[in-house]
């Protein structure tokens, strides 16, 4: 195994590895990795059998192998144990496919899939059971749509995407106006365009545009339970963690990252390379690349300082009161 | 087109419009609208071909049409391009419908729908593929239930509602008590009652009541990924944006609005015409109409002021320190 | 009825009860309960017909029954009106079940269920319509999987669990690294292990581990729209309200509770008996049992104090300004 990973064994090479393991697990025959001083310390007391450690580590009290990049070697190890979900080639007999649908070669359509008129399924695409692909959708080559996902209508997926189970793309944008007696719907006639190599998480919702497109650029990765509202535009290679919400018509640049439960207000404009800590709130334009935190968000350094003071507010109130007393005394003395 | 919208053309009437467009899109033959000075400025530099502008605009550097209410005219334009999802009339042969179900005229039941005993589907209702309609549910006339929605049991929908894809109505309320050795379930024997003209978003959950009803009044609009817990009661014509959460037994008045990711604690009472900024948190009774922000929320004006000070806390801490130094010197001089 | 509940009637025993009711409902023949002075006061003005009140109540202006524990008696009442969802025994003919699947006795498999290879369904389990049970999953004895739930792969459920409608268990963990040109997937080869008597809410997502297990201990109760990321470990008997998010590799002890919309950052460690108020944010280790609030969270007492000061910041700023003026005058006098 060390040979395959390009690593060098410390101690006896006889240790038998059964599977990759996480540092905090309990697998005597697992192989995990540790890189930082903290995780190396933790590794020594872990129940995991063996570790990949940095080349700089001389001694280790457990079976281990040295590698210049333990995390990358561990990723390599994972890929050796990975196995794609098996999908039978062709169309399952229970799939209900409109005669106008264009099906490419080497596709797999699972049980109980419904595909409506005007759809195009490109070569090598996989549509898993219970997916609903509504009118005028396109699934790019090599893209996998996991069970229970919905492309409601007018959704275009690029190549090699993965759409998570239960994700809903192409539902009507949330637009209403008070017509004097009730909230009336603004018709939502636009579409959703997803680039290449985009992964969408489980139970994530991406609404179609009022007019034009809700668009997500190549290489984006969205986690579970994320909301992307109508007419949002996201540049390439972003990473958005779970429960993030992006309100209508916001524009986000390339290589953005957002921690879990962050939110973007509607119509905000965010430049390239902006990173949000978890639970951040973007209320307006962010032009400068960098790390931000808080709601409304601010540069991370400021946020850290503000947070420390915030938790210590009772102390500062006491200091204000003490000042008031002292100043009153000083005034009295005059 | 100007004639249809009741607008007056500025410049040459020969411009060909292909579709409605959003201001920030890139469609040379699109028609968008601009109303405020900011959006009019943005419109001049946009790539969109033509614009609907307010009647007060004299000159415009692009093909344009004047209208007293550009937004309303754009809504009219959208409705001209809108097309309802096509649904085949009748019941798809794969639908599994219990013999006790009462089906009205002119309904459409899609592929792979399951409807359990005791349900009533009123005339003109549409149930799209993969919906599960459990025991004792009622779907009102003209209501559309989008693919993959679940009415688990004891759910009554009014007329002309739209239930979003993947929405789950009627799941058991989240009620447990510690019985000495474990968290034991409180039986949830109530129901869900949805009024007329209510829209429920994708992947939104509305739990049935412990006893009695979880009720959502006529004309409410709920966005995607919203949580409505057991025994919540919402008045008429509210608008609740994505990822809002409403905890158990809270009562919300008429015409409430809540921005994305807002939350209501359990058992709170909120009056009519209360508007929450995004990410607000309601922790207790709100009686006065108005706009609120923050968590716990406060009147918007106060929230704005507090937020500015909050971000500037390091400055105030420095001022406290400076005061302490000066006061110490003054004391020393005495 | 009073006899069944072990309660003592106040006033005439002739009142006819039709159903349990909630305090704020409108049911003249309903029976609700009231325990605290506030709810007893509310009960007197309620439209509900009758009430269960504490034994200490002497007089009550409505039909009522005394019980030492009104809430428990009401729970008993609810259980009398509860009725499990009816499921036909056996396998529905439309279920697509791989020949390798092992089916126990007395199971119920609903319409349009798909079960893939290597699965084990233990005796007395119920799989409702539209569930997708992917490769190598196990459903424990007596467990109920509600409609539209997905066990994607490598998911093990204990006995007597309830998996909510639309819940997604076993999707790939959200792990990516920048490989120089794009965000590349970290293979997710681990599994999900759910203990006994665990309830998972509607539309809740629990990702499988990168390596090893995402594990949720016996007796946990998760509400709707909750996110549990890869490699999270939760001890026994926790209660997690709606829209809570738990980021990757976090470890949470036994008997934790979290209010709605709370979040746990990744890799945090939380001890036993930690309770979070709604919307709390856990950013690091919490060792001491107790109640916490705020984001980043702090002990509840401190949080309450900080929150009061926070809302009152404009006042404190005015006091700082007043001090500055007075101190300046005092300096001038020297």
C-alpha cells in the first residue's frame, strides 16, 4: 500500500490495512492521516491502527508511513476504495419518456423516471430512479442526476455535473406584488443554466429566472439545503456550504466560498475571491477579495475583534459606569 | 408591442424584441425595465437591447418605451410569454388511486402518483408525477400540486393553491418529552389546513398539529425550504421568504412579511402588518405593525443604529480607554 | 373520559368531548390542557370547550377535570386518538426489489419503492411509497421509512426508527480541494449508522462519511430540514430542532438539545448535556453542561445580559459622548 501511495513505511511493514479511517474513529485496522501538530498529537492517542504522517516525522508510536503530502496521499487512498454507484445501462422499462426526447448513447435511465417533451439527454448521462425531468430540459454528457431530483422545466445542465438527491431545479422564482387585494404572482418565464463540473447537493433549490437565466458557472460546488433564488448569477469555481441562501438577482463572482448558513440579500454584487465565514450575511456590494464574517458582514479581522468585544459588553458597561461615578466625583470637587 | 403594453415608443419603432430580459443580462434583443434613477443609470450601460422607462423620461440612449408604471408593464410583458406547464387531462395509467378517492371533473393526475383512502380531489385540480397524497387529504378546485410533493395525511388544501415540488405537508409535529429513560413521542393527531390562493415553495415543510390544526390563511406565499411547525397559525396574505423557520404554536397575523432565514420562536404572537428584515429573530410578542430587524428583533430604525455601532465597537472601546486614562490623570492632579 | 385519564371532574360530567384541542384553537367540544398560571388565565378566555387543569385548581369557569399532571394526561388523551398510518402488509406489485435483497417477516413495502442490491429489511419494517433504498443499506426491525425518503447507499438504520418524508441519508459528504485548476472531489467511501429509536424529520440530510461513519446514537430526534455533514458523531438521546446545521467531523455528546436554526462549525467537540437556544452558533469546544445562546455562543446568563446591552448600544454611546464632553470641560478647568 505504501508503494502505491508513494509513501515510506515507518516501523514494521506487516501491518494489515482494511480501510481508510477518520482520525476520531475506532478502527484498529484503519489507515488515517495526520498533518498538523494538533492532529499528530491526537493521532497518537487515537484507536485508529495506522497513519500517514508528514515526511518530517522521524518517529511515530504506531504503524505509519511518511509522505510529503499526507492529505493528498489519503485522498489517493480514498479513491482506491471508491466505487461509483452501479447503474444498469439503457432505459428501465418503467421509465416514462416522451417520444420527443432525444437520448444519447450509453445513457442510464433508472426505474420510475419521468422525462417530458423536448428534453435532450446527452451521451453517458445517468438519470437515477424517481427523477422528474420536465419540459425543455437538457442533461449534459456524463452528468449524473441522483434519485428524486427534479428539473422542473427549462433547466440546462452542463457536462459531468452531479445533481444531488431531492434537489429541485427550475421551480418558479418567488416574485409577487400587492395588486390592491392580494399578492399576485409575477410570471416566471426564464430558465436555469448550470455550467460544466457543477455539483449540487441534496435538497438544494435553484429557482428559474423571472426573465433570462439563473446561472451557475463551471466548477461550482453547492452543498445540501442551499437556496439559490431567481436571476442569481454565480461565477466559476465557487464553494457554498449547507443551508446557504442567495436571494433574488444577486451576482457573485468567481471562486467565492461561503460557510454554512450564510446569506446573501437580494440584488447584492460580490466580486471574485470573496470568502465568507459560516453564518455571514451579505447586505451590500463587496468589491475587495478577502475573508469576511458577521451579519452584516465585515472584514474578518474586524469581525473577530468586534465579536470579542461583543461577548465582553457587560465589562465595558461596568467601565462606563465606573467612569460616570468618578467623573461625577471630580465634578463635585471642582 | 408598445401598443399591447399601453406604452409610448421613444425613437425608432423598428427594434425587434425577442423576449423579456433582466437588467443585468446580456440579451441584445431583450426588453427589460428600469424605474429608479439607479436602475435607469445601470440600464444605459446594460447589454440589454431595449427598456421600458417611466413616462417622465424624455430622452434615452437606447430603444425604449415610456409607461407610467414600468414594473407593471414588464409584468404584463412576462404574462404574454408565460405558459402553464402542460398536463395531460385525466389519470395516468400508472397512478395508484384508492377506490374510495373522490375525483372531480377536469382533473389531471400524472404518472406515478399515489392517492390513499378517503381523499377528495376537487374539479380542475392537477396532481403532478410522484406526488403522495396520504389518507384523508383534500385538494381544492384548481389547485396544482407539483412533482414530488407529499401531503402525508389529514391535509386540506383550498382552491387555486400551488404546492411546490418536494414540499412536505402533514408530517408529524416535533413533540417529545423525557419519560425518565428516553425522549418519548407526543402523538400528533391534528391536521393541516391551507386556505385559498396559497403558494408553498419547493422543499418547504408544514407539520400537522399535535391536536387541532396548523393553519395557513388565504393568500399566503411561502418560499422554498421554509419550516412551519405544528399548531402554527398564519393570517391572510403573508409573504415568507426562503429558509424562514416558524416554531411550534406561534400565531402570526395578517399581511406579515419575513425576509430570508428569519426565525420565529415557539409560542410567540405577532400582530398584523409586521415586516421582518432578512435573518430576523422573533423571540416574543410583537403587537405594533412596522418593520423589524435583528435577532432578537427590534424596530428597524433602532436595529440600523445598533448595527452601525456594533461594527464600530473597537472604536468605542478605544474611546472608553482614552477616557479612563484621562480620568486617571485628572484624579492624580487632585 | 375522566376515568380513563385518571382525572377528577369539576362541575357537570355531562360535557361531550369530541377531540383533543390546542389552547389557542376554536373547538367548543375540544379538550385542551392548561398548567401554568398564564395558560390557565388564557384558558378561561379560550373558545375551547373543556380543560384538564392541575389538581390544585379549586374552581374553574368551564367544564374541566383535575389531574396531578395535566400535560401527561393530555398526552394520554392524544394517544387515545392516535392511529398509525395504515400500511398494507407485504410487497406492493410495483416495488422494484433486487433479487439479492433479504426481506424479513411482516414487512410492508409500498407502491413504487426501489430497493437495490445487498439490502436487508428486517422483520416488521415499513417502507412507504417512493422510497429509494440504495446498495448495501439495512433497515432495522420495526423501523418506518416514510414516503420519498432516500437511503442512498451504505446506510444502516437501527430498530424502531422513523425516517421522515423526503429525508436523504447517505449522500456523499461535501469534500473538495483545489487541485490547481478546479475544485476536485474527495471520494466519500464511508457510511451512515443510525442507532435504535431515532426519528429523522422531513427533508433532513445526513451525509455519509469520507471514511468510517457518520453516526447518530440511540434515541436521537432530529426535526425537519436539518443538515448533518460527513463524519459527524452524535451521542444518545439528543433533540435537534428544525434547520439546525452540523458541519463536518463535529462530535456531539449525549442528551444535547439545539433550538431551531442553530449551527455547529466543523470539527467542534461538544460534551454531554449541552443545550443551545435557537439560532446559537457553536464555534469551538464546549466542555461544560449547561444552556448556551448567541453566535458564537456563550453561557445563557451572559448571552441574556449581552443581548440587553446590545439592543441598548445607542444609549451607551450617548453616555460615552457625555463623558467625553464632561471630561473635556474638566480638563479645560485645570
